[in-house]
């Protein structure tokens, strides 16, 4: 099958999305991560649009990449200006980037209302700009902006625009669905027409889609099936409005479904990690439902589904999660059967008999009826299994805890917590202050335990969620607290449920630390850890 050239525009087009901002140094890290992933071309942005971009290109000029080439982005020359005198084109020529991508107009609406040039001048702007950069020794990619809208308006003129770029020396002519409103069948038909018309020029045909109609990935695949051999997109679909076509979905679809060569198997296995790296760098929560790389992409909840996956994963999984660096999740809920419980017990290294598994299923149903939710509390569920099998040993024995919140006349709010616990026959009493009762309890408990269990220093609470389960009861409603904790390597969840939000938080906190100690023990013994969320 055809090798597809991958072009990432996260650092330019992706940054136009809401809330997107990276420093020059962070963008440099992204460029290296994209290189590791096997991306062929990394579009770094406009070399002269702002000081940050100037700094980025300066940093890039001193870097080396194993595979990727850096592309500088710009526009065709201004109307009435010679290409060699156009400031923007001169900056591209001097940028040091081996590849220059320039965008030009295709749609009559933009010619009339935006750039205000006649159609013949627009054709000259395209061809002269491409020719100038080619004469400077640059590889040139021409992005035909609004190509599909322009084609719908005037097919003959749209073809003249892309032909002008190809005949002037553009190695790739990219057809852009800039407004994201074209559907896959129209993309396919128009790509087929362009490939036939531009075949004599030898130019490669590319595709650049936005996701405004929810079809960015589908449109990209439709173009490839018609012969497009250059694909543009962004990691995680970042971009303006509804985003760009998502390379994280496109790459495995091209390679695993359509048989095109894109990246190595090892690089494909780093896809999940790369997708989450970008989210974390941007301070976004990774989308759990994202195809291939989301936490739920290979999550199974229904008992029949779990039984099928245990017999043969192909029964309910379209690809092996390991291939894209993800992993299988067996979710625990009232829908679970004994197969799910057995599988989770095996992951934790716990021997569980059929009678114990059946009893545990009933226990889960009972607890979930009371408000527990073990899908997101894998740590609490493993502790529940251990309690059922008699393998549970508490981290400590509680005598009492107390939390005091004091609001003063000067507006200050102070919180103090005291805990009294027993560990190995010795009584510990600790008091701590915090910015809230849960924080104070956490500090007091750790103060008592860290001398015995120093690994607790490495465990951080990374998420804290409170949900009211019966809103009609107001402040007297049952509260569910979910905690996520991490030791820097793994992430696990714990849960507490009570009419008292502090008690629910304490329950989740204790489960979180107890499970964290078990993770530490397994790691120190060199045992494989249970598969946890990352």
C-alpha cells in the first residue's frame, strides 16, 4: 500500500483552539515528541508572526531530529507586490526551515470580500510565490484554502488554482476543507477529480480537514482512499472552532485498517503516551472516550462482554490495545458478572473461588445500590476483594478523628484535624492544620504514618470529586467522594459514600493510602503491578 506522509500542524493550526497556549520551549518539546512518534513534517508556525514564533524558530535551528522535518508556514505574496520583495516570503526563505507551506485562496467569495483581488491576479500570486520559494531551494507545500467550498462554487477555477501551484513546483498540493462542512462522499469525488487533473504535474495530493461537521477523520480517510498521499491534522484534534482532523485517530486507522505504512510498530505503540503527553502539557484532562487512546477505548463493563473478552479479546475489541499503547479495562459495577471479578482478582494476584466471586458480585450490587461506584475506584475494589478473601490487613486501627473548622470575625477560616490511631500496638495522636477538613485530615494521618511507611510521601492526591446522590434531600443527601491518587507512575481511584461529606472523604482517603502502600510493596518486590489508569 502507499506510504502516507504525515504532516502535523498542532503547533500552528492547533494553537488556534480555545485555551491553547505553549511557550517556545514547550513547543520544542512537542516537536521532539512528534519526531519520536514518526511524524514526517512538523509545522512550527509563522516565523515572523510574533516574538514567541521567532524564538521558536531560533531554538529549532539549533536542534536535530531523527526523522521529522520542520515546516515554516506563510501566505502567498501580497497583491501588487513582487514575490522576491514580499516581506512574508522573504522571512520564509530565510527561516532555515527546509520545508515551506504557503496558503492561498481558492474560493471566489474570499477573493471578492477578503483579499479583494481578481481571479487572474490570484493565480499569479499562487504560482509566483511557489516559484520563488522553490528557487530558494525550499520544498514547497501549497495549501489550497477553502478548496472544497471553492470547488462547489466554481469547479474550473478551483482546479486552475491548484494546477498553478503544481506547475510552479509545489511538491504537494493540499486540498483544505477549511470550514469543515464538506461530507466524505463529496471529499472523495473532488479528490478523485483533482488527482486525475494534476497527474501530469507529478504533484502529490494532500488533505487538510476540519471537524465542524464531525467528519474530519472520515473525510481524511475518504481522501486517502481516492489517492491522497499526504495527510494533515493535529494531535487530539486540537484546533479552531470544533478542531482539526485528529491524527491520533487517523494514524491507526490508516495503518491498522487500510494497510498504509505510516509509522513503525514501536512508534504506533507510543501513540497513547504521546496523546496524553500533549494533553498534560496543555493542562487538559485526556478525553476518556477518545478512540484508540482513551481510558474507555478498551473498557468493558457488561458481564457478557467481559466473559467474551476473557474467552477471546477479539469478541469485543476491534484491535489489540497494546498495539496503540493502551490497555484493557474491566469495569466493576452492578452489571458485572463473576468473570469480571475473577479477571480483576487475577490482575491483583489474588486467588478467588467461584463462591467467593459470586458473593463479591452480590456485595458490589449492594454497595452500588447505596451509592458506591467502583468503575472509577479500582483501588477500593481491590481492597474489597482482599477483605472478601481474608487477605486484607489494615494500615492502622482507628480510634477516632475530629475536624474543626473555625470562621473568625476578621473573615479568616482555619481548619484543624486530630487523629488517634493504633499501629503495631502503638498509639499515635496527631494534629494538623489544612486549607479544609480533608486536607487537614490527610496531613495529620500522613504525619502519623510516614515514619513507618516513608513511601506515603510519594503519593499525591491528584483529583477530588464530590457528588450529591439525592438532590431532593438537600444538605442531608448522601454524598459520594472519588479520589484519584498517584505515585508519579501509576494512578488509582478510591471511593467513600456517606451522608457526611467529611466521613466519605476520610473513607476514600484511607483506601487511597492503603492501596498506594500495596502498589509500593509490589514494586519493591519486583512484581507486576495491577493494570491501573494512566
